[in-house]
C-alpha cells in the first residue's frame, strides 16, 4: 500500500512539472496606458485562456527600471479588460512618463518569459525603438488591432489617442489624422510622381501603401486614418536622391509637411545636359511685362511651356512657348495669374519641355 501511495505521489509530481514546464501560451496583454499627474493606470486584457481565469501569482510587470509582481491571488478575468494600478502590485512600480517600455512577464524556475513577444512592443517616448512619442496630458497610449480578413490573422499596433477608454473597448484606437504637403527639387520646382511611403491607410484589413504627388507636387493621405504613432517613411523620385525621414503624428490633427530634394534631375540621365538648357527673365525684379529668354540644345519640340509657381507650390500660370527656332525662343508675359493679379513676392518659373522640367529661374514681382 505504501508503494502505491509513493508511486501516486511521483506521478502527480511528474504531471505537475509537465504542466508548469512552459509559460502561459495565451498571454495577457497590455491594451492601454494612461498617466494622470504622476500616477499611471494600465488596462490589461486576457482574450481567452483554456484553464479558466488565470491567477497572477507568477506574473510580473517589467519596465526599464523595475520588475514588480502582482499581489498573491490577484485574479485576471477572461474577456474583460481589468485596470491595474500600483495597488494591484506587491510594491510600487515606476513607469517613466517621458519614455519607457512596459511588458507582462511570467517567471518560472527563476527565468522571466516575455508574454508580450507576440505583440508590438509597448514602448514610448525618448527611448530606443519607441512606437509613439510622449503622451500629452489627457492622451492615452493604446494597443489597437487590425484584422486581416484575407489571412484571418490579427496585427497589433501602438498609437496615442485623445479619447482614453480605460476599462472598455480594448484594442481600438479612434483618433485619426491626415497628412498633406508638397515635394520640391532644390530650385523649388514642384515634383510630380514622387512616392511617399509606406503609410498605413486602413486598419481592417490592414492596408499599407505609398501616396504620390500630383502634377503640382502635391500629396495628400486623403483620409483621416493616419493613427498617431512614429512614422518612418521614404520619399523617392527617379533621378533624385532619396529622403528618409522620421516624424511623429499627433491624434486628431491635420499635418502639412513640405519636402525638398538636395539634388534632382527630372527626366535627365546625363547631368551635363542640364547646362544646355537655360531660362532667363527680364526685368527681375519687376512688376509687369516680363520677357523670358529660352535656350535649348534642340529646336524641334512639340510641347514647350513655362510654368509659374508661388511659394506654396501652387501653379498660378502656364505660358506656352510656340516660337522655338534655332535653339532659342523669346516670350513675353504680363505678370498676371490665370484668374487674378499676382501679389508681390517670390515666384519660381520652370521651363518644361516634353513633360520634363529642364530649367528654372526665381522671379521677384514687386
């Protein structure tokens, strides 16, 4: 009888060790963080768990400076967001509101297992790999979910939101922003066909794409679906250098940003060809009755235009050039816009031949 009892105890230990040999497979996840003065509140969510409501005896919250356990027997309900404060933990936990990372971990045999590894890092502020900038007063940081109906999988992102929803509606960010502006070359000529991206335009399904500039060098996201996180985008145009830029989007905002390439030769492969084109304007400065003098390496052109842009990049007039002879042309302009008189200021005159901008000149209208 004694041997049977010992064998039974041994089997129980083996089964117990096998059950605990691996950390929790379906982890709880931080879905929202909110700062109020110097206090913080975390929203924790357990989507599902196969053994009923988990007890957090082996769970910890880890930041860049602290590792603190939950109070013994702290119960985490399944399918319901729960709010975690410093009172939920054994000891006060420090979360730096100017920049930190927060993660849920489980400790087994003295080893911490990161339970957030299946999600994007919950990192913010002035630290490496931060997903969002420092939250402003009244803002919360949310982990939101985009469902891809094609693959059936979920993709998680981090964003700031002006509408905290602690305790309700987890994995949903409501604030969206827009982005627009112009792209220019080094002579302030607007550049069409420039691609900016990648940019997340839709969430479900997640749709990441690039946006392009129009004939006036103007681009727009068109939708208020730009979530508030740090953006890393590349701006590309054939025959131009590439611009890599990083900036932060604030929620519920309309961003206007202009970009200028350091070097750009639109439609021209041989840089030496640029010197074969010229555009001069007289008088400069002047108020009216301007004369443009054009020099080009050839005279057989089917489409030769002079385009006038203001400082915002808006096209204010188009002057056709029809008298190109012996690589030289002269055309006059009254100094007015297409629909109204032009105000005094600085303008850019671009010479476009066969849909390529080949020369430009600054013009001051007095």
